[in-house]
C-alpha cells in the first residue's frame, strides 16, 4: 500500500462564463499522503472549492488525472463513482446540510442507508459516531433544538459514521463563533491524530488553518506558499 492517497497529475479545469473561457487550473500537480491534515486558503475564485469537489469526485477536471490509492477516479462512471464516494469520502459543509425533520441520530444514519447493514449495526455505528463528537445525549433532538456547534458536530458524526478514509471540509467553522469553532477544530484534530483520517479543509480563517499540519495557499489556481506545522 502506497503512502500516497491522492495524486493529481497535470490538472486543468476550464469553465465557460458567458462566452469567455475561465481557466481555474492550468497543469496543477499535487500529492496527498495518508493521514495528512491539510488546510487550503486563498482568495475567492482561486479554485479552493473546485479542488475540494474534484477530490470528492463531485466535479471532474477538464484534463489530467486524479488517482486515489492508485485508481483513476475521474474516469469512473456515475454509478461506480457514487459507490466510491460512499466507501471513502465524508463531506463536512459550512451550513451543516442536516435534514430538519430528522433527529440527530437519523441524520447521522443517512449514509449508512446506502450500505448493506442490519438495523442493529446501523444503530451501533450511529451511537459510536455521536459519542465520538460528544452528542450521545442529543441523539433524539432535531436540528432546530441544537446550537450551531452541535449541528456541526452532528454533521461531523454523519461524515464519519461509515468510516471513510477522507474528510473533505468546506469552511467547517465559517458560521461559528470562535469558542465553538475551536471545539470543532479539536474534533477534527482528534479524528486525524487518533483515527488517522486524511482531512482536507478549505478555510478563510488563519486560526482554523493553524490546526492543520500543512497549510497550502492557492492563488489563481496555483500553490504559492506551503507551511508545515511544527
């Protein structure tokens, strides 16, 4: 098994805005190792979220190869790509994306409905995920009965309940106050350090970025700086 989880080779990404082509990436190369915790910063329009979406198989490059554990994911059909995402990727968003009519436990259970698991096993996995983020006592509460930080922890539990290799986080603390954001970032650090989850986090917040072991700065589709935490 290679230490490299992702390899991006000569990635180009072209959008058409009106009649004008807009090139986000022009030959980007990148390697992400297993167990990395990477933050990606940069101005709006630099390609941060586009890169995150390509890593998650939600978007595809116009040209180039994205390899995950040696497998080219950009060439997978939609059915196989959906199965690949379900097996390997957990998504965490800025605004939680919880189903308002479902309890915390039912929200966390949603990814498991795509797997061939018994109801008992799903329940066990949900309880374990909620316990890991400190929300066991809130399992039966709906999102409207939870604070913003609690909702984001439910979203983290949902992302990890199927034991993915990678967590892709798009501004996970962007809607939270500093104290609550710190709790969320400490949760992510724990998942990285204790459970060896590979985490790629897009953020505008330098404090949030400091929790990662590596900070990458994107500008006009290129990495312009690389900081490695001590």
